[in-house]
């Protein structure tokens, strides 16, 4: 009965007349992330005509946005095109496979995947509306965006037989009426002990750092970036989002270098806390994770009490309009470029650190169209779907094993700090969690499909169904790519057999995925 109803609904929706010009595809993918690229390439190989809709001008997400250090955690199996991607990177560098790479190298590999007559990419288009009948998405309306991500034209109607939300934000999922959550569950919600509020010793301020504008004077107000709200009880839930940042690609090649200069909107007050931390720790402190990339480049990430994470400045991002999101992205860029300038020029920074920073600059051959700076904000977590299977700490620890596994995750349960607060008159970061797991574990197919009653032709490989702490383990680019291909295969089967995505047999998906190859993961110090 369900199959018959689904088939009839599909047929009726595809023949509906529309007042706007309507363009039809077999599969519409919202989000040009790494998952979106792999989903499109896989779907095209399966004979599907595919559209990728991406609000920005950037394709590839974090994989082409500066995250050149492949954080995977432990040895695991990457199947299908995800494994092929790292082998193709190896070909680019003249080796078998490559897990550490330049953004431009990843972009070149992805560009080859998308060079297919069955794939159309529409950059600079944002989601306006989702039109459903019952649980079936018939079409979506998208609108062109200008350079500030403001609507700049008439909406365009896109119809498809199946949709994949491969965005980091989960916009299509949310607009489709699918259940989701944000923030952190309390540890009692799913019987976890690493969810919710935690003050860790890692990525933390040492005791003694004063939080006030005038040291010792609470009446003078708090320094920039410190919340006046006290932290919650240990393990308590809230709606806070772990910090975002931008992965920094620099070079020490003089021939390929653009010097670090003072940003136009530089504000030294944003780094007053860092100055106080430097006064206490000096050159003995650690302020970044420096990961060397090929051809004398870097992938620099957050480390310590004050670093590239712009803690507490992303809370509005998830539900914001596109122009507001653009503003938040720009604020993160200005903060991070200002941080580099501060560390290379401020007299309060020890001379040895300033001298080291002076050796580095922006690479001329990376991010050429965006001023040699990544356009991709590292959206570590946004919305998370709530479906019939919510991955939790028990999955990560192997105490529960999903029988319908379609991919493997293997990274540490990882959360970056969510807020900067005052504790006993001292500044502290809150939210960091880094807890190892015993080994790779399966990700359930049910975690990437909504409840059948909510939407039966949508798959969500990125903002999948998981608790905050479990998502911190799953949310790695190779896993997203694996799940993107799973979503594409499931969509094809759903279309071919005229049945809801919930009724697709995970065993058939696994049969259509090649075995791939094992990947030796980097250490958890990547702190992705």
C-alpha cells in the first residue's frame, strides 16, 4: 500500500503545472560540500541527472576550504568514491594515496568529478521555499544571491524525484518540516556522560587570568568574548553551539607569499585576553596547531585557551538569513586575520613568536578568487536531524551497534568550546570534550533518513540524526563523503523502485558500494 501511494504521488507531482519556470532533475542536492560533490558524482555514475545548489561561490566545503589534514581518528574502511578521492589525490602528488593535501589539489580532483554531462552546478543560489504534498517534496524554490548573499532576482522552481540535503546547516531538512535539534542535550537525555556542559583542562586558560577590562574591577565590565552568563551544571543541556573557525593556509615560500598585513577592520581589543595569556605563558605557551601541508603550506587550527576558535560568536548562524550568515563569515575572517596580525606585530607578543610569524604569509596560488583567504567557515555543527535512529555515545563506545550500518566513523568524541565564562573571578572556556573511542563503529542508514511521516524522498548525510557528542565523532569529512554516496545510491534505488527512501534496503546500498581501502588516520591532535 505504501509503495502504491508513493508511486501515485510521485506521478501526480511531476505532472503539476507551475506558474514559474520549472526545471526538473532526478536528484537535487542542496549544498556543494564534499558530501554534495561525492553524492553528485555517484548519482551521475548511476545514470541520474543531478543538480547541486550551493548558496556561496565555493564548492567542496572544508575539504577544499583549508582542512588539508584528514582527521579520521583510527584505521577504518573508506568505501566507494570517498576512498577513491584520497587515491586520486595520491595521483596528483605521485603516490598511492594522500591524506594531507593543499586546498587547490582537492579542488582540482573535485572539479574532475563534477565534469560530467549529467551534473549541473548552480552556485550563488539560496533556498526560498519547499513545496510538499504530504510527506513528498515536489519542488523547491531557489533565488539568486548577490555578493552579500542577498536575494537578487526572481525565484526559480526546481523539481526532483529525490532530494539530498548535503549542507552543513541543514536548511533543506528544516524547511521540509523534518524534526531537528540544535545545541547540546543534557547527559540524561540519552544516558550519556559526555554531552552537555563541561569545563575541561584542555584548550583552557590557566588559573589567574583576569576577565575584567580593569583587572580586579568587575564594575569595569568584561573583556571582549566573555559571556556574563554563568556556566550551567556539569552535564546540563543548552542551546549553545560549539565554536567555528577558519582553517588557515599559509606558506613560508618567499616566491609564493603575500605578507600578512593589518586587516582593514582590525580591533586590538579582541585580543586583550590573548595578551594577558601571553604575559603569563610567554613563548612556552602553545597557541596554534601547525600542520604542514605539501609545497611548504600549512593547515593551522585552534589550540589552547585563546586561538582561532571565535568562541560564542556563532550562536545566531544556524537560523540566520543568508545576509546575516555572510556577516558572521566575514566577522570570523576579520577576527582570524586580525589574530595573525596581532601575533606578528603587537609588542606584547614575545619576540620569538613575532619572528616566527613573520616567516609566513598567504599563498599566491590558493583561494585566488577570494583574496587568498578561504571563503569557507568551518561550521562544525549546526542542526542535527532527529529520526528513528539517533546515534549516541553508546554507538561511539560500541555498547550499541547499528545493524543497518552504511559507513564507519572512528574519530574521538570531540567538541570544541561553546562559551567563555567567569569562574571564581577567572576566565575559563567551557564545552571542550576529547574522549577516545575503542574503534570504528557503524553509522546507521536510519540516521540519514527522516521519519517516514515527515518526508519520504529526502536524505540527510551531513546534518544526520545524532546527539551532540556522537555527532562530534561522526562529523569528519571522509565520513560525510561516504554518507553522501550512500545517499545518492539510496536515492537512485528509491526512484527506480518507486518507494520511499525509508524502505530502501541498506544491504543493497552496501552491495553497490565498492570495498574501498583502509585509511590510516591522523592523530586526535588534529582537534578537528
